């Protein structure tokens, strides 16, 4: 039951208090949340950085990030560009920290790797664990949060987004005191680490007590460069700066078609996404970061170190059965096969050759090119004079 005094105070002032907003978000299933008034203090700085990043071509084929308003401004630079009515942003965080194992740990021979964020599942009424997509899970929680606010505050305008709207969630999260931007460009929460999903609720409600807004969290990366040094494709071109076109997550998910050979060499066994820059981060240490008890975002054991043979043998119907409702669907059936072919080449196991041979005549150009590259790599390894 809500606090009657607090609700009356919020209504009288025509806005929402940061403490109440955070409490409601946690009641709706989020691990942490923060409310900020818009525009926030560093918005102009963040807008400039985002525009510079896009103009430099760092977004690759993610052209939705380049969308502009009628006045020519990038839609995502400032919240007021697409939403002039927005007076506040409630930024919510859900943790998906998987614990162990990690992709950089020893793994079974011929195993691939699916990014931890895409390995989540939820258990249905029958006790069966099924794929879960954080977009849908968190959007449902945001809708519940919005309903709670309407119940307390009455009518107001709002928009709820989980990686789908014209907002830069990470910048808003930093402004809301949920952490700092690490050198790997991820938001790092001082208690929960960087394995976090962000969800944003924009509202026309003013913030009633701006003095109660959480303070910014200081950058605690210090002199550490583990993420930069560990990135196989050198996507972290400098501290706090990423070239998405070199990122394994981008190459295995967002990028369609053939992958450049110099990139395939460094993708390793990763078939969907990449966790490396987070796995090496001290703020994600098992001794420091709690494993969340979130039943909607629990790891699916069968997707941890999945056998490449199993992934390769899936037909399109089986792909849908295993990944419908999962983020893995974003790369598509042919995209996943392309990525599996690359991983097979990098694993160096001759037993993968027959499957790769079958793919060399595939209709999909990306798969066809990856299979031929992988076969050549297996052959080169077979003929190497120093072969073990």
C-alpha cells in the first residue's frame, strides 16, 4: 500500500519525488533506478560526443542511430528533440550477471559462445525454462511502473523504451547516478558491475525535489586498461571510445553479409555477441558482483558453451524452436550459421570440414564466404610444418 502522505505531497506539487520513483521501480522488479530532471546538466557534452561518434562512421550499418529531425539535428542527441514535452527520465537497471563460466575460461573442445545477455530464460507454469528477451521482460516492468505512477499522479504523457527508442540510455543512466561509463564504454554500477540492462521511462512529470537526485558516481576505472588490452579486434580504439564496426558483438549480430577476413581471424569461437571486455573487468569479479535472483533473466544452461556441431545442425524450424523469444533471433538463421562457420575455422578441428564443405555452395553470401575461409584455415593448419 502506498504512502498516503508521500502520494499527496507528490500530487500537490504536480510532480514525482526521486525517492518515490526509485522505490516504485524496485517494487516493479528492477534492481536499481534513478530519476533525473530534463534536460540534465551534462546533456550538451553528451550530445556532442554522440554526434562526433556517429559522424566519424563508428556506428557502421546501424543507420537508425543517424536519424535526424527536420532541423537536421540527430534525434538521439537530446531528449527534447523527439520529446519536447519530457520533463523527467526514470532510468531503471536489471542485472544479468551470469557468474561463471566465462568465454575466456577453458571450454570443451569445439564449443562456441553466446553472449550472456542472450542466454536468459524464464520458467513457465509447467516448470519448463523457455527463452526470454530482456526487451520484452523489461518493457513489461516499465508498463507496470508507468501504471503505478498514473495511479498516484493521474494523467501525464510518457514513453517507455528498452533499446528501441531515440534515447541514449547509458548517458541518462550516468546522469541518474547509476554508475559511470567505463573504458569499455559500458555503464559500470559500483555494486552490480556492468552486466546490466537499461530501461527508460520518459514522463511529462517534473521532478519535485532536484536536491534529492542521486549524485554522479565518480569514474573508478583508474589506470586499469584490461578491457582495452583484451579486445581481440581492437574495437576499443582508446579509453572510453569504441569503433562499433570492429566490435565482435556488432559483427556477429548487427552486421549483415560477409565479414572481412581480418576480422574473422579474431572472432574466435564467439557466435553471438561478446563478453570479453566485461569478463576481464575487475568490477565484474565473482567476489564483488552478486548473481541476481531474477527468475525472468536466469541463464539457460544449454546455451553456455554450446557445441558448434549442434548449432550447425539446426534447421530453420529448430532454430526458431530454440531461439524464438530470444535475442539470438536478431542475427537470423543465416547469420548464426555464418558465425558458426567462422568459429569452426578458428577452432581448427578437422572434423568440422564436412559441414563447412556443404556450406561452401550456400545461397547466403556471408555463410558461403565464411565457410570457404574456414576451410582454407583448416587446410593451412593441417599443412603447417609446426603442427602439433
